[in-house]
């Protein structure tokens, strides 16, 4: 047995595997750590598991519970009587490898140097994130999951999982995500990374964890702007400014959100995770997509949001058509909302209905 | 006589007025300099003048001519037999006050310090830019112009001119512009300014003119991305990457364009001009728009581009409805194109037709 699991005071589980982890593009870490949260009860047959793959900005805290009463990022999606009903399903959400909420990442201590890995952390891919989570489930004795549910970057991880381990999944829900990053996605995220690195306080990744990184703040403002649809923001802030010229405006809105975010997030993690997103391509860059994608033997629901300018509906349509052509049983929903990419966080009732109908099928 | 005009070797005219210039928000410069280019011949009655107001990034060099054979930014728009026909019109394009192509701006030498003004240049407004140009035309003995034509920021200047000096203009063409900046415009441009200031090489504006400013480069990449429609860029670069993975991609495209731009543009000018755009509001922030806008007694053509995500069609519609409600004779054209905000630079034939039909009316 190379792993240990301990429950922490905030209710999360801390998995450590001393066998380490080998990354797809080379490099390894001597110990793999993953922090995860569970909701509901595992059935005796271990056949009621739903894995939620979280997005770039969030973590394993999907909803509040007795040991951590702060609101989760998908608070009403999971729980008794909720769309992902914990009276029926055992829900697991694992902090992504490379992130900074208890799983191995650039802020983890490198046992060889006793310093944070920072930019010495191995190059990360979406496939690595899915692979590490799969290894954890194997160690939990779970060989097949009922469903993978992933919004945004989480949707990439769900697809990668189902593609790498095709006999391990019944249902897959990919929300506001894609099968590969588009040039405009890459441009926006690479600009964010360049802004972080422009800041002299970043110090080639060797900043003190308490340093306020002005570049990271700026990068996140840009990211946040891309998460919402400009029409909605324009309407909201034109309306506000008509009533009150001085106080709330779009600049203070972006600054407030970005400040909140960077006070909890590691800038190097942000560099690694966004780069992994940029490089994601389920077709592995091959021209013969059908053969590649046919491996993904999972019934798939693809949810698209009409106002999403970051993960544009074209990207979900591409995924849907590619899967269908490869003979995969895929369904497509275009959801109408004003909230852009962030809709999955805002309109949980509608999203929940789609998910619940599909995975109960 | 407080002014002099000299023609320079590249054919541009250099206007210097020792009466100086007072800015709307306070502050003055002791000498006002404006560089301009003319095409065609002024009629004896001085009644055939078309003033073109250039956008943020460009200058008075609208098209090539004998003394400067480099291609202009609107090469085929102006000339004999062109949409703005120099056999009929006398065309003047003046480098904007605050810019860096021969007109007074932050890079100009402050006579009191013998150093560049840098951030000691007075706060600039769109009204100032229009006002300075109007003064020049007065000095040229031109009291009324046949038409003002302004794309993008130039459209703001045209509107400001016609509003400040309502009896001086017959026709106004505002292309991909607005009557006030929207919150999302302000957010994008303020991010660009923050990126420039984040760069330690910017040195509070006191950089050497030969310094390559990494922050300015980054800011301009972001700007350039906003000038095009992401769908067009995605389509183009997905196609290119399918054929040639290594060479041309969206990152090298943005880097190439931004590099070319910043090698000719002053970063402080960029800060001043974008801030002036952010603050532009033809309605002067008043609730009683009709009364304010009724002052603008000019027949106006508003051209909108469906794929423009920076100056969104909503902004031209707002202008059109506001003018119409204020009793101004306004026309509206929504042009269909894939090229986003940059369409006015790309589809000159179509734009030229709209302009030429309207001002010949």
C-alpha cells in the first residue's frame, strides 16, 4: 500500500501516494497529493459514484457541509433532493492536480529542495489531471463511475478521463467546454500569463506567498471580463451609473472580484493550469478524428450557452459533431442566458435539470 | 498672427500656434502644434473641405502621395476618382492632439523643462482634440466644412466637433463609433493602461524613447484582439494550424502586429488618448439628452458593423436613436462583415460607397 487517506478538520480528505506521479510530457513528483470532498454514501456495489470536475478557479468544496459551512461553488447542485441527489449518488470532487487547494501543484514543497516547486513543477496536461484522479478512484476501489460532470475546464478533464479510461464511465456531462482550445482562447489566456510574468514581484515564480501580485490581479481582471458577456455587463453598469455615478462601476467590480480571487489562488498554479487548457486537444492533433474519438465509449451530454464568448458555442458544436461522427451517443443542448461563460455558476436550476435528467436516464 | 505653417519634406504641414492651448479640464500648453496632410485643392469659396478624423492608432497619412509613397491607412478612400474624390473635395487629416505623429502630446518637449511632458501633459478630452483642429481650420480661413468623416475614435472627434461648433459642418459620418463609451470599452482600455503602468520600464512615464516597453507590447496585443472578431480569428488560425502547426499562429500574429505598432507609437500618448476615449460622452452625462443633442445641427450618417465586439452595434444604435429623438436628421447603416471593429480598414470599397453617396447628397 503506497497511499494514505486522512480526513481533515474541514471535512476534506487528503490522499497521499508515495509512489509519486509521472507526467505525460515527462517529469515526475515523488509524492502525489490530492484533496477531495465527498457527499452522500457509496453504495455497497460502488456503482453510484458521480465525479464532479471543477473549473480553473474553484476547488473540491462543491457545497457547504457540517464541517465547512461556507457556501460551495455549486451549492444547490449537490445534496439531498438536489439535481445531483446525494440520496442516490456518492459525489466526489477532487481538487485538480496543479491547483492550490490541497493537491500537488507549483506551491507544494519539493522534498528535494524543501522549497516550493514554483516553476520547477513538471509541465502539466489535462490528461495528467484526469489520470491522477483516476488513480485515486482506483485506490478507493471504484473501477467504474456512474457519471463525470465537468463545467468549463472541468469539461476538458471529464472528456480526457473518459477517453483515457473508456470502460470506467457510464455518462459524461460537458458544460461550456470544448474538445480543443480555439486560437482566441489561447490568445486570451496567454496574455494573462504574460501579464503575470511582466510583474517584477512575480520574480520568476519565486514570490513570497504573502506578496500581492499586481500582475496577477490584472490578469484576473481580464479573465473575469471574459467570463461574462459584455452586453450583460454594459446593461448592468450603464443602469447603475445612471443612478449613482460615483460608487459602483465596472472597474471596481473587476477589481473586487480579482482581489478576492488572487488572495486565495497561487499565481504559478494559474500559469500551469491555463497552459494545460491551451494545450488540450482531445483529438491529439490527429487528422483522423473519428478513430481517435471512437475510443470515448461514453454517452455524452454537451451543454452550450448562447452568450458564452470565451468557450463559444462553436466549440461545443464542434465537440458534438465530432462525437456524433465518431459514432458516440451524444446529445446537445444550447441554453439561452445572458450570463456568458459563468452561466453554469449562475443558472444552477436549469443546469441541474439538464444534468439530472441525463444521468438518471 | 500667432501661428506659422511650414511644409515638411514628407509633405505634411506643420502648424504651430504660440497662443498655446487651454484644455477643457484645465491645464494649458504654451505652444499648440498640429501636423496635417491635405489632398486635392481648396476651392476659391473654401466650401469643399472634408475633414477626416483618424482613429487611435493612425495619423494624418491617409494615403500615399509624391512626397511620401508609403501606403496610407485609408489608401483607396481618398484620391482622384476615389469615394472621397479629390477632384471635388479638399481633404484634410490632422494628427490628433495628444498623439505622437507631429502634434502636441506627451512626447512633445515642455519648453519650461526642456524635457518631454510625459505625464505632465494636461488631461486630454475628445473635445480638446476637436477644438484644436477647429482652431487650425479657422486659421486656414475655413469657417464651414462640407463633411467630417470619423471612424472609431475619429467618430467621437467628429461628433464632438459638430456639437461644439454646430454651424460649421454640413455632413457628418460616424463609423464604428459611439456617443459615449460603454462599461466594457472602459474595462478593456483601462486594463491596457494598467498593463503599461505595471511594466517597471515605463518608469512613471519617464522611459527613454528607445526603450522597448514589454507592457506596452502586451497592452497592444490585447487591444488588437479586441479589434477583430474572435470567430474570424478562430476560423483563420484553426485553418492555418491544420496545415502548418509550427509557424503562424495567433500568438505570433498578435506579437507581430503589436511590435510593429509600438515601434512607432508613444506609450504615454496611448495612455492619454485611451483615457480621453473612456471619458467621452456627447450627452455630457446629462439626463436631458434631447436638449443637449439638438445642438448638433448636422445631417449624420452612422455606420455600424455587425461583428464589431469593441464598438458594439448597440452603441451606434444608441447614437442613432438619441439623434433621431433630438430631431437630428440621422441615417443608420448596419454593414455585415466578419472583420469586427477593423472592418473600416479592411472593407474600404463598401465603406467608401456609403460615405460617397451620403456626402454627395
